[in-house]
C-alpha cells in the first residue's frame, strides 16, 4: 500500500546551483518557524568548514509539514569529491529535485547525481533555478536537461519529467516565465503531486538500512535510515546485521523522527519514515536493522571506489608537538578509523611501519576537508603527495580519467588548451557560448588535474570556471610534467631573518616571513630555477664598531606566498611532505638533512 501522508525527497545538483538556498526558502515559507529561529543564509550549512568554503560537505535531513503531508527533505553536497554522501542518502528518497542553474545549464556533477538517481529508480523533478538572473536562458537549459536524460538512457516515462522555474534566493517558483509570483508553494504542490508516496508493508518484518551515522557524547552512535518494511518501537529487541552476515542482538533505546530542523522522540515509527535510532551496538553504514524473530538483510550500499590516495603519517619535524594535542600514531589511527564509520567513500590502509597510513578518497578536496577537520580538532600530521590509484585490467595498467569542463573567455582559450594538453588532456568538444565564453570539454588523466586548477586560474586572470567528474579507467598515459621550479631548503634551525631573505629574494619567492620558525630540511621558498637550493635563512648582518652614516642598505621584502591547504598538497613533489598543525601549514623535505637526501638519491638511482 502507499503511504500518502509522507514524501521523501533528496535535493541534488551541481555545486553552487542553489540547493541549500532553496531549502532556506522552503523553511522561511513553511510557516512553522519564528524569524528568530532562521538566521542568515544557507541555514543547513551548519559547521564552520561549510560556512567558510561556501559549500555543502555533509548531507542533512529536515522535515516540513505541508497540507497535512510530512515532507522529508535531504540536502546533499554538490561537489564531485563528496559524491559518496549523495550515493548513500539517495537510498532514503522516493524522488529527487534536480536543480540546474538557468544560465550555466547541466554541469558534470549534474550528470553524476542524475545518473545515480535514475539507477535508484527515483522520480526526478527538474527545477530551473536562478531565473531572476538577467543573463538566464531557461528554455535552452530545459532542452539541455532533456538531452542529458536521453544521454543517460532514460525511459519514455522518465523523459516526460515534470519541471518548474524558480529563484531560491528570491523565494518563488512558477510555471509561467511571464508571471514570477512571490511564493515557493507551487514547488511544494508539485512535490505532493509528482513525487510518489512511499510503498510500504506495515505487517512485514522490520528492515531498515543504516545510511547515516552521528556521534553524541551522551548516547553514542545514532543510526539514521529509512524503514523499508515493518515498524520499530522504543525498547524493542532488534537484530543488527553487519557485513559478512554477522548478527548482533540489540535494544532500541529511543526512536526519533525528523521534525523541522531537529528530531523528536516518538513511541513508534513505521515503514516509509526516515528515523534515527539510539542504542544500537556499534552500527555502521550499510548495516541492516532487522526484526529479531525473522532477521533478513537488505543489499548493502555500494559506492564508487576512491581514485586518489595520500600518505598520512606522524609529524616528525623538529617543531612537532608545539601546537597540537594529538601527535602520536595511535591518535592518528583512532581518528582515521572513526572517520571510516561515517565516510563511506574513504579507505584507510595501515602501512608496514605502523606509523603511516594510506588514505584514499574521491579527490584532493575530499581528503583536504578531512585534514582540515583533524587539524581543528588538535591533530598534528604530515601528508605526502596525492597519487592516483591504478588498476590492472587485462594485464595492462589503467588509471582514472576525468571529464574536465572549462568555461573561459575566448581570448584565453589558447592558454587553457596549452596547459591541459601538456598534462595529457585531449579535447573532446569546443563550443562558443552566447555570452562570449567558450565551452571546452577535455578527457584528462586524474593525475594531470593535480595542481592544474591554480595554473588555469593564473593563466586566465581568475576568469576560468572549472569543473570535473570521474569518467572511468583507461590505459595509462605517459609522464605528466612535474613542477617546473625547484625549492629553497633551509640548512639551519632558528628564526628567519629579514636581511638573509632580502639577499635571497632575487632568486626565490618565499613561503616564510621574517621571524617565522624554520628548521633544517624545511622548504622556505620556490627557486627561480629547476634545481633545489640549500640556503641559510637565519644568517644576520655582521655588525662593526664603526659605521658610516648612510651606509646601511634598505631591506625591502616582497610579501610571502600564503598557501592554502589544497594549494600546498598540489604543490609538493614525491620527496616532500606537507606538515600540518592546528596553527600552521609548512612544507618540508621527507629527509631533512642534505646528506640524507643525497644518500637517498644515490640509492634510488643505483
């Protein structure tokens, strides 16, 4: 039977197409909140990292009542590196609102999330957002969306998808481009009409897939998922079916349903509800909560494999332990294992030396967000150069390729083509847009993307719009050009001196400023030539007893380059680490002394 009092929908889109802003509009016009409860923009982007970066990182659940129907809404990330979040939460939905910018049209991540939604047999509702933009082209974008559905082999019923125009920022939705209106309610009406009610079996044994985990200091792990069949009551005995078929008997201490921005405890939840359960014994994503008398497992969540790995190890520099609380390999191991419980797209493998770990994810951003969270929690660690994960298929090595899409002014097309093709990229399509921007599509090895974004932005004066998505595995290409310049490496420990840096600045761009702590083996700048240079940044000016008036030289230094975490990870080479502490990001050589580096170089070439 269908349960008409509930709708479960996920909001999916490419990054910056307005998902979280649309949720803001739904919250403001739901009539269930006071103004003081809804402050600021992007209300669901609640953690500091999401607010600082302006992106959604974690999927979140809310619930609204509209015309007597409870609408469970799942806000998802839009960036390709967080595709694992999207894949797992789609299991809880019956339909999707797929947002697309009325100017930009479908982007690489639009294709990815729509493909996953169609694989889960979810009902799509297309929302052409940002129609208040003066340069919008909603009719063209609607045609492009239809073409995208065709490319993804949608059936005839799916090709007849419902659509609506909207402006999430202005808070309205409309079917008529000549009459915008002032309410988001037409979108909610379409959800009630077009998104199917969940089909449920109340009398069948309980089955619920754990799709999200939270941690509470008071009650431990909270498992969230959608009840597929049956019902669950507070205090009920259930069976938790883990990977490998292992059964664990548990008691449900509390049952909570989503209500507005939070959760409310209830005595019972039934099939079709998205519910949070407290009291289960170490639940993991993909586990099935089943009836104790007739336990039966659901098919486990299967997400795409990681494409990029990094070495995580302890911070072994001479300045280790000055900033962080957690500095040992045991601390690092516990934190990474805890992350595995909720981050389904992550993989962690301990290396033979027991002090380092190979951590694999979807991309540099996916892993850098984890690193940023760890440093804010007080961890110190060193991280190696990102490397792609290769596979052997039919006795040949294959590597991950990405579809790279660049929108750039017409006069910068040559620079973009030169940079991408130098990194083994191949042009697939090039079209001239109506607004003077050229649309370039490439197929490029994933390792060719590492460090490319910064170079493209520099070459186009910041005007390039760059997007990419995983395309598939193809036979390995040849070498990709390495960093063109060498680095300056400190040969002494102390504090950088302005006079020493001034003497060196003609041949370098510095990463440190006068007064910064440095140590032997630390990278303090980029050399103007391709070789590494060992220098002394702590050498002061020799003072004499007799000094002539006006003989002092004026020390004028260029500002040091301030590197973000992602820029640092993309900058380093195989023999270098990024040293990360709660306060600082430094670059260093793996082998700190010059003799060690020479010995290692000789043994590698032997």
